C-alpha cells in the first residue's frame, strides 16, 4: 500500500501541469531552484528529478517534534535582516497538513518559525511569508530586528516516525519594493480622475495650457483668494459628491496629484467631509520651487480641522477638494495637474499607517511595542502633554518654534502642550544629569509623552559608554513606571572628531528600545539620508532651523516627531470622555437603552489597535480573528484600553466560535497591578453570540486571592482568550463594547422587568383562587411599581429595584401555589414540592442553578434488575410557618400478582451544600453554593428551601413489570402523596462487570481525618460503600496490597474487579522486593492473580533514563512475579511496548495533537488490546471542560458522557483519582471539622 501511494504521488508530480521552474527576482537575497541536479552546498536533503527538473525532498529525521525535514545552512550567513524580507517557495505535499518553516537568528540566538497550513494535497503550490510574521520559539514576543544575522533556513513536517512525501523547490528570500507607490496590480479602478486635458468643469482656478517646467498639456493654475489664512487657491467644488469611502477593509483611498510652485512655500490640501461636517486636511511642507512633483496621500490618515480626533470612516462622503498656498495678501502662483483618487490594496503585513510615508523608515516600533505601551500607559498623565527631556538640543526653543504658526494638523493646533523646559532640558548636560532629574520632572509634569535625547555631551566629555547605557536605562524605566510613553531619539550626527562614538551610543539606544519594547526615532539616519546633511547642523552639533520653507535640522525633527506623536496617540491612548472612539459610528448592538458607551469596536472600518487578524468572517461580517498561541494552547486577541470602573460597568463581546467551547476576557488592572479574568463556557458553535460580563461580579484575580475589581480602578488592557481543543479551533471577535449602565438605562431595564412580571401575573390570575392573599398583594405591588416608573424619581432606583424583586418572588410563589393545587387537589398547600432529574444541579443559593423541574404527583422510573435509580425533590415553604417534614415509602407492588419491591429498598437523603472556590479555569459565575454531600434522611425543619435525593434499588431477580407504590411527604395537615412507578426491565446487571473502576481510596486519609486507624469492621464498611457504587477501592501510591489482604474474600463477594500492589512508582527500582513477592504469593493463593497488577509508573517517562528504569522494573516483575500485570499511568508508547500490560492515560481526547503527554489515541490503544493488553483511562484534578469529569463545578451529564465514551471506544477500565482527597478539611478550622465548620 505504501508503494502504491508513493507511485501515485510521483505521478502527480510528473503530470501536474501547474508546476514549472521559476527564475529568481531581481531583488532576491537567496534563490535556489536546484537546477544543477546535485545537492547544493549547505543543503541537507535529497534531490529528486521531476519533469527533467529537480526539487529537494524532505527526508526522515531523528527528531522528537517532526518526522521529515530539510534545511539550508551555508558557511556564510544567509542575510543580514533589512527592509521587509519575504520567503517564497513552491511545495508539493502528499499527506502532510502543514509545513513548519523556521530560520535561525544568530544575533538573538533563537529560532523564529511560521507554521504554513494552507495546503492542498498532491498539488504544486506557492507559499509566500513575510519574515516579520515569524515568531520566536520561546514565545517571548521577540522580533527579528534591523541588522540581525540569519544563518539557517529549515523546513519540517509530520509527526515523529511519520514519513509524508513533501518536495520543496524555488526557495527565495527577497526584499520587495518598499516605495509608497503601489505595484500596478495593487491599484484598483480610480474613483475620481481630473487630468484637465479637455475639461475643467467644477474647478475654480485658471485652466492653463501654457505650463511651466517644460510640461505639456493642460493643468489648473491658482487664482488669488481673500481669507485670513492663504493667498491663492485652486478648488474642485461640484454640485454632487466627489467620492464615498469604500467599506472594503482591504483597500485604502489614495489621493494623488502633481503640483508646481513658482516660489518656495507650503501647499495646504483640504477635503470637505459632509458626513462629519468638517474639513480633513494635510500640508505638503518645505516644497521647492521650479519643478513638478507628485504627492500621494492616504485619505484615511487625514486630520479633522476641529481637532476632535474624529477619523475618516467607511461611508464618509467627501464633496470637494481644495488646494491653498501663500500667506494672506501675498501673490503666489502654483499649478495642479492629474488629480485622482484611487483605491489601493493594503500591502500584506502593513499594520501602521504613517501619514508622511517618507518618515516611516525612521519611526521604529512594532506590534509588541504597541501592546507594551498600552499596558503601561496611565490616564493620570496630563492629556496631550509632551516633555522634551535632554540636553541643549532639546532645550532650544527652535525645537518647537514651527508649531506656533503651522495650522495643518500640527501639535499645538491639535491641543498638544509642552512641559516647561526648565523642568526637563538644560544645555551642556550629560545623561547623568538626566538620571538625577527624571523622577522629579515626571512627578511635577506627569507628561503623556517623553522624548529622550542625551549623548552628544556624554561623547564630548568622555563619559564611559557603560555609564551612559545605565543612565539611559534608568531614565526609560522611570518613564515606564510613571505611565508616560518614552520615545528614544538617536543622537544626531556631528562633525566633531569623536563622531564615531555616536554610532556606538546609538547602538546602546537601539538595544534599550528592543529590551524595553519602546519606540525609537532614528534622527541619525534621518539626517544622514539627506543630501549634504552637514548643512542641517549650525555648528557641527546643533541642528539648524529656518522659518521659511528652507529645510533645516530642527524642521526635520519637528516633522518626524509630529508624525510619531500622532501615530502613537492613535495606537495607544483612547480618549475617554474627550475624543470619540475611533470605531463608534452606529448603535446596532443589544445593549440597555441609554447606556453610556465607553468603547465600541465594530471592526467595520479596521481592526486598528487589536493584536488579532482582521478578517472577513462568517456571514460576511468584519471582525478580528484570534491569533493561535500554540505553546499555550490558546487563541488570543488583545487591545489597549483606558477607563475607570464605575458601579455598573459591563463588557459585551460578540463572537463566532468554531470548535471552541470556552473563552475568557482578561483585563489588566493598573490600580491593583494584577490581571482579572472572567470566562464563559459552552459557547454556541458556528453562530454569532453576544456574551456579557459584569466587571463588578464576574471577574476574579489571576492568583485566586479573592480580590475583586473595585470602583474607580484603572483598566488598561483587554484580552480575549479561547481554549484550543483541536486544529480546527477558531474564534472571531466582533462588536466589543464597554459600557456603563446609567440611571436612564437602569430605568429602562426596570420597566422591561415590570412589564414581563405583569404578563406572568395576568396568566396566573386566570387559574388562581380569587381570594388567595398573594393575588391582591401582587396586584397592588405591580400597580405601585407602574406608578413610580412614570415619572422616575432620580434617587429612587434602588428602592424600586427591591420592589420589583419582591414582586418577582410573589409572582413565583403564587404560581407555585396554583400548580400545587392542580397537582394534589388541595386548596391550601403549606410548601411547594417539585420533581427533578438526578442529572440537574439545584441550588436556591446560586443564581444559575434555580429549580427547573416539574410539579407532579406521579413519578415513573425505569430500571434493570440489581440497579439503583434516583430522582430529586425540591421543597420550599409557601408561608412563614416552620414545619417538621419527613418522607415515608410504601412497598411497590406489581398489579397482576402482587410481586413486590420492599419499601426497604427505597431510601432518601438530605442534600447539603458546599461552596466552591476559585480554581483555574472555572468561571466565577459558576462558583458558589452547590449541593454535594448526601446526609441520611431524617425529619427536618422546613423553614427554608430543601433539596432531597431519593434512591430506589431493584433487587436482583425481580420479575419484569411495573411496580407502583406511594411516597408520602408528611408535615402538612394532609400528607402529600406521590405515586411512584418503577418499570423493571428483563435483564440484570452483574455484581462484577467487565469494566474495571479502580478508585484511589487511602486508609491513611481516614486515619488523618478521624485521628485513628479504622477498625477492620469500619474498613469493610468503606469497601462495601464503594463497591455498592461499583467503584473498586485501590491505592496506587502507598506500598502494599490494595484492598487489604485480609479483605480479599469480602471484596470478591461484592464484585471487586482489580487488585493493586502500589507504591512502586516513586523509585527507580522495585520497593521492598521480598515483601512484594510475599504479596504476590497471597494474590496467587487467593485465586485473584488474573485481576492483579503492580503500579510501576505514575506518568509517562520524561527522558531516556526514566524509560530505562521503568523497563527494568517491568523485567523484575516478569522474572519474580510471573502472571502479575504491570500497570502504568501512560498512553501506549513504542519505548514501553512489551513492558506494560495495563495502560491508563488521562481522558483528554482522541489523538489531539495539542497534548504532549497522556494522549489517548484510539487506533494505538486498539492495537495494544489486540495483543492482549488492557487500556483504561482516568480523571482527576484534570481534565476540565470541554472534557468530562466529576468535579462539583462540572455539569452532571458529564458523569454519563464519560461512560458513553468508555463504551464507544471499548475501554477496559475507568479510574477515579481519588475518593478521599480531603485536602485542608483534614485539619479543620479552630479545632473543629465538618460538619461543625463548612467543608
């Protein structure tokens, strides 16, 4: 079969018409097409000839992660990282589902990887992956940086031992064109074009064909304008709109035009947004006269003239385009030509949009930096305040002088302010001065931004580089601690003799920026990239400044820092209560009317700020797709936020889950310096669902210290996580809203509740007795509530809410009274009795566990012979009297012949409650007071809700048929009789079934709890209790025989199915060999050797030495205790085949690749069973949902699901670890133990 598959695969290679050899692009750093037919130097792999060409085949490797691989490691480095490199390769995959591509970053001494999964089997395809999308192997958030050295390229696939057929060819690393102009194929049809060759309708200005600068054709020439700001103008102001912003998130509108200026001045461009009723504008600065130039600008990045921070959004309508130049009253001539608005595809990997693209290469930060800035940013800083912290270069007032008069989107025009220079900048100072000054300056000014520039004086005055590094680290850390955003500036170049030291100190700055995850602006490179850069310096050190259009050093610094501030503000600092959220455009969510929305992200325009993947999702909705965190087995999406918690703050998240049953929202609480999380389980699959989280109730701290989010706490990061349970797991996030419930919205909620209760009451009154006291009480209460709701007193909400709660309780009690009268035919019933399945948790003390059963006087059960069936009764008083209540049973008789099931086979218990505490990953809303212990039934005072458990045992040999009797509830004037019928099936459950159920039960735990060893009689009572419930009492961890050697015959009579010699898993060899042989002989003599086993390992071995120790122990058992099985808490593994007779992995899942150990694989297990071995599986503290378990916080149906799974997959045994692990209850509290203190 394998040979046939190989032939098929090779044929596919030969006849695949879409595959052909490639030629290297002009900008290739690496290209290997394997055209020579021989393995090139540096490559590890095997070449195969295909259609007279060659490709490298991934060959089997000895690796604990993968099955096959090939790699390239030449003698010299492959490349030094620069630009935005991309790796491209062709591949042909047979059965492989992924190709794991990685490279080695020698500078950072770490591998970076990308798991390519978009594979069509048996087809040649091309993969193209930007190197900046590769993740470091340690998942520490590192990124390959400019200048890093790459020395090796790897390709892997398949699990260890697998040999999928995979070929790789035409491997290329290239650096795409980084200019702003998009490639022709990325330009969509233009939305607006004006070339002026034949038509200039709609334009104001002079249509001119005598063009300057040797340009042919026609263009528009400016004409004078009379206003307070400019001297000349050209404008397009049609009667209709110019264009509408596209709703496609993958495109951007680009305004393009050519211009010619006769004199050196700035050009101001404005577009009127009728949707936002404001101009959106930008300025072309420092233009030079006498030549035609072309400008391209992304319209989405334009600033609103009102400085409200309002963005351009999808659907916005623009109605004019205007161009201005010159000061008021001046004579300025300029021309505009070839104006167009074209839709450009978003470049792959482009995340941040620097509006002045010429500056993008000098403003250095990435997604990890933005996430870090969001996490440290503090709303306590002064909004839009900037501290320029440094030496004389920062002190010079020329540094900010241009901001006094430039209107277009400049910082002061947008509401920015500068911190007093006397606090933060001083001539002639070194970094040591900055270290001493920074803490006081931050405390006094509380700036939002801090630009940091020291170094020139450190060099000139001979400060040791190590001191400089330490000083700069301290300054940066102080800013981070203060919640201010630090922005490092590299030292500008100098013409001094020691200028070579500038590069060394700048290297230190890049290292600090990388380590601290903060932005850095490369002033050095900005200057040196300019023609004749020395003219940018006035004295060889300090930059120049010109108030005219001439370019100076300070002018450049002003421009780039403006772009830096504006971009970082957009990415990191939401303006609560001041600037609208970037994405609030419409109210289309199911929120309380008139709620106060703090943030709303609908992803219709973009997913800017989120760490997820912007995606068109099911139902064609725009959303963000959570990123896979394979190492954590989670999905993640993250956003920087900034708000303070009020009394009623909520988060709504709309999501679409695929094979993703649980998600959580996590918030970083800056005030408490801790993360708080809330989770939702059992999320509906493959449908959009909105989940709501109450910040005041649902969130718990990560350390489980019972902390809660407090009023006025500052939250600065919102993360959405989801558990990965398979390779198909996905979670899409949409419509994330943070909102406060206002008095107005609370009033609306109360009105809706009152209306709902009014409808319920109207339905109940039809069947209720007219003179029932609750009828008039509920009616009067409803009338009062309606009267108070219109109008609503501002200070009466709490009291009104309490009245509505009282009305709800009254309506519920009245409804139950009516149902009880219908069921039992009694006019006045003192307490309510409800029937419920044993698979339902009920707790009147838990908001999510109300009684949802039925009210009936007849109960029917079905049972096999020698089986117990169960049900629950819920009792709750309907008046204020206290009554003593008890249960009594009659015999159950078969009608046709009076065959009976004795009343002694029916028993009842009182369900008591325990309070579950925080435990990862259980959501807080699930925790609380829940029923668990069953106390033997006895008369009780019914003055509060009580939950009763009823058991009915059908003895072995009971004839088939229906058996009917009575369950009487006493305590009322007239007992409440419930008719109970049991249908007995025609088969009997055996005493000892085939399924083993070993359950760790420690006698030492009894001694620890009760303060003495159990007597033999007490020990047998415990054994009987467990075996009556078909659990086999054993001990894995304590040396000896389990059950006790003196109780073998007793346990055999009750159906014991397994005997264990425990305590051997700790040591590298068998413990007490002589005693072990003696126990073995007892088992053999008592005739239970075929049921017996020795526990040799708790978990799968971690290394070769542990494997060897386990094999040695197994060999000892084979030699000294023939016939005794070996038992290991491991899944079947090749290293242990022949040494383990009984396998026992955890019940995680069927071959899920997500778990490295205790993986249960059906095919492997069936293969071992066919060889005569046995396979069990177990539950313990793990797993948790979505896998089944018997935790108190688990759904009760899970206890059934486990055994359905066990039957389906033909498992030999189910282990429960363990019965009496009573933890802190062993010690009690204040000298008391349960039941005197809570369990």
